C-alpha cells in the first residue's frame, strides 16, 4: 500500500510499503494528494494553492495535468496501464480524465463533466471501467436531532448512467475501492467509522470501527483482495491504519505512523 498526505508545511509526502518514513515531494498543496501506481511509477495528483491540479511521479517535478480550470479533492485509480482522475469543480460537478500511466509526464487534456452536486468523490475501476462513488445531493432526515448526514451515490462513466443511492449515509468524505473480488467503502458516521464490504455475491456487510477521521480517508485492497487497509488522519493530525475484511476489523487497535498531516490521507495498492 502506498500512502500520500499533505504535511503541516503544505508539502506533499509519499510513503511506500516498507518505508520507515515519508518522502518529501515538495509543493504547496491543499488536502491529501491522490495517488496511483502503474508499472513502477507512482503518480501523485494534487490540488495546488491556486486550485489547479498538478501531477508528478517519484522521478519528476510538478506540472499541469489538465487544460481545464480549478478542481478540488482529487482522487485517482489505476487499471492496467491507465490512470483515471476524478475531482470536484467550482460548480460542485464531478470531473474526470484518463491518461496513460506508463508516461511520466502525461499529455495535457481537458476534464470531462459527469454531473452531480458533490461534496466528495472517489474513483475506482470495475472491469477496467471507471466507477465513481460520491457524497452530496439530497440529505437524509436529521438523525438523533443533531446531525444531517450526506447521502452516498455511485455511477459508472457512461453519460447515460444515473447516480445510484447507497445505504451508507456519511458525515464526511466517502472512501471507496474495488479489488477483483470485493468492494470496500468507509466514511465517518458520528463518533465511529462505518465500513461497507461487499463480495462477488453482492452480499453487503456493514460494521463500525472506533475513531474519528479528519479529512480524506484512504482505503486500498491488499493481498488477494479480500482484505483492505483503511488509513485515516486522526484529530491529532497523525496517520493511523488498520486492516478490514467482510468479518470486520482484523486488529483491535489502529497502528500509528510517524509525522502529522493536514487534510487527510490517500491510499493506493502498490
């Protein structure tokens, strides 16, 4: 699993499996940079302080990734040699583009509008086709007399498809990823984190793990795809992770990493 964060200095940082610390990637970023891995290249897509998306690998510096305007909360996922980016425009619509992940400096191209009135967006791949999981739109009824929870939705890349509502209301950004056999999603719900896991038989399991996340949540499949790593930034700024399966959390406690972040964490399979 590869993790990416923005540190307290606003520089982007990356952590590969087995690393004892974080690699400083520089920049002046807002929120957790998106991360995707293709054939030995780790792609970092970040929102700069001016609101535009920039891209780099572990071997290059930052450069623009799109000819379009400002876009926030980037997400990325790889399928084969392709990397798909998703983000939220100034009009709260979702936007996306796909590039060749074998290239260290992809060609500039425009973002494509996929609609919606979104607060968060996550891209993943099903059978090599992009799928988008989001929060936004209408809201659920007030729960416990205190909290409005955002509804969650999913749709594929085709223009004709519509947003399908999920039964996972969230208090913050939705994290979502697909392996060959399982679909994992997670978000903050009250004082705990809700986790939804679904297998190939489309049997959903929903459970909670303790803890509060600040900002973006990272989730990535590991091993044979029946398990995922859930990574969060705690309210104290430190990054922690734990493994989850259809049977619930594997560990009783979170494992804390060194360093503090600002804006959450993104994750990708190595």
